[in-house]
C-alpha cells in the first residue's frame, strides 16, 4: 500500500502468486485504488510471489512498482525483476532485469549511493542481488554461493552510521544462515525519502511514502501487550510513546492520554 498512482491517491498493489495455475490473472501484478477498483493489471511472465515494493528508482520523485517474476525450478531462462510505472503499470525503460537465482521473496530498496534515487535489493536462491535503480544494472550479489533467500532483506542504519543489510536464508546443507553487511561510504547518509527498507516500509508499517526515513526511537521500547486475539500488539517506549501494530488500535501516546484525562478531571 502506498501513493502508487502519482496523483497523491493511495493504492494497493499485489502479486497474484502461484496458487491458481489456470487462473487468468496468474503472472500478474494488480493495482487497486482505495475503493477496490482495478486501476491496472500487468503481465510479468512469471509467478509474482513476493509483495511488490514502491519506490523512486529514477530520482525524479516518480513512483515505480517493483516485483520479481519467478519462473520455477525447471525454468530454462533467468528470473526477471520488473520496474513498472506506478500510474500505468507499463514497464520502465531498461526493465525487466534478469537474475541468476529464483525470486520468491519481496524486493526492498534503499539509497545506497547517496545521489538521490533508490537501489533494489532482490532476494534470490543465489544470494541477494543489488541492482542500481537508475541504470538497471546489477552491481553486486551478497551471499552468492553461501545463502539462498526466500524472504526480504532488511536495511537499517547501524550504530556506527553505516547502512546495514541483513539477510536470513539457508546454506548448502539446508542449515539456517543469517548474514549482516555494511555498505562502506554511507556514514551520515539516510536511506532516502522513498526508501522501502523492510516489508511495510516504515515504523507505522503502513507503506506511506511521505513518511520520514526510518530512524532510531527517541527512547527504547520497555513493554509490550498483545490484543485479546493476539492479532496485534502495542509497544510502549520509556518516554510514554506507544506504537500499535496489526489490529491493535492506536489511542495516542501516554503523555497525551494522561493530559486529556487530567483536563477532563478538572
């Protein structure tokens, strides 16, 4: 979910997965407006298993929808990474880009070069493929030969100021593997205003692109409580800030709630 269509209106983009082999929408990405009307549908010539990412990969404040197309274990050709125009669903110039490994996880993005556009981090069964957003060129593969991935990479700012990349997958013996990398030369850089560094993009987990880049909390989390059916939770920081996730309703921070109660009591 995010500001997909370039007109400020919210939208939802989804891949159709691989669950219904004979369904007419297989191999597609679908874009809906906030009234659930279909705005566009794009055929990507492969299973669209991961959730799409939304980012500015051209550095011009435009919105691109990013999705991998998985061709299966017996495919004779490479997997494909697509960048689609958010307003129309048409492929952007230079895309799709072929990758050597299967793509079953979600793409994430971050500004790794500091020049104003987002780069793609594509999880594949042959490691994490990093694609320069503007040139559509593969620039690196992290964990190549050491780890297979079926989930999204996490991009963070490490305590030393460098951009960190964490991947979790499996090794040659099917053992679990977690690797962390740091991108040199990124001290003092943010992740970019339109970054998509995790599954839902920001601390509110709502996918809105106008949110500030993820940053450290003002104060650490000191408590957590689950909703009655355990479909969500509230986290509370030591300064009284409250963060709601899942189906947990946000009622405001503790200082604001207490201030309102005191005002009513007077």
